[in-house]
C-alpha cells in the first residue's frame, strides 16, 4: 500500500517572483494564474518568502507612489516549505499549523521545484471508487493481511467503504478497519464484519460472553448473584443460636 507523496500531487511548475517584483505585477500574476500566493526566490531559485493575497491586502497602495512596494517588502519570510518526499498528511499538518494555503516545494538544495496547494490535497478524495476498492482488496486484504478476498466484500461509494464478511480472528477486526481508513481517498469505513463461525456480530458476541460470566458467578454464589461467603456466614449464625440455648 503506497501513500501519495507531495511530489505526486504538487504543481511542478511554480509561478515565482524576485525581490524587486512590484506590487501591481504580483497582483496581476495572482489573477492571471488563479493562485492565492507566489514564492519569492533569489537568482539561484532558492525560496526567500511568500507573497499572498493577504499580504497584498495589508499593504494595498495608497497615494501616487503606493504601488511601488516590492515583493521583498511585501513577503512573509522565511517561507514555509515542503519537500517532494513528504507524505501528504505531513504537508497538510504543516499547512494547518502555519495557517497557509500553499507550500513551495523545495529540493535538497533549497530550490523551488513546485507548489502544493489545498486544492491539490483535495484531489486525494477525488480518487475513483474502483481504484480505492482495488487497493483495499489487493494490498490491504491480500498482500498485507493474507486474507482470502472472497471472505470479505468491499463496496465503495463516493469514498465510503462498506466491509462485510468474516475474518478468522476477533483481533483482526480493528486492524482491517484501521488499514482501510489509511487508504488514500477513503472518507469513512462502515464495518459489518464478524468472526468466522460466529452467527452474531462482534458486539453481540461480547455481550453474550458477559452474560455467561454473570451466570457463572451466580451459580458459584448459589444462584443469588451474591458472592459466596465460603461457608463462614451460616456457621456464625448457628454458633450464635447455640450460645443462647
């Protein structure tokens, strides 16, 4: 089971500006390419910072010379970046932690090689249902868990996975669900699995076992449900009555 990386989802050609790029040119680029931020790079292509729509709005031009601000004056620095080999989960957490919508992607030398946006991350949840189903059957059930695909039916509808069938051991139930949840594109997992040989779902089986334990305790206590007193209580009462005689 292979998780998608930043390199799989990023836009490989990043729109960048230099330190001296003026306010109006940056605004034009954002509008022309339909993006919300642009990395600022030096002559070697290293990321120095990022100019976003919010940065432009904070420094909107006033007066005759108001549009003379440059990218170097407008940018948020240092740039919050990602690496191509990162998992998309790690990239999403970095976006959330820093409250940014786009991450310049840099290589080992710090050169910007692409950009990852929130919309790129959402592409994970637009995977075709049949691709998700195939990955669960072939990778999760067969290759990782060594289960017979015929034992479990996998249905996928708009990213919602429904599992039905049986597994050989109760301990596998949460494992199957957890691995299915980790497949890219899965929104939620509805498990209707049970253990092989059980006619009841796991919850009913556990409840039945609890009842059996309660009945066994009742039998040991003489059917009253009270804990046995190991013979001390009745003998003490007989001893007191004998003393009164």
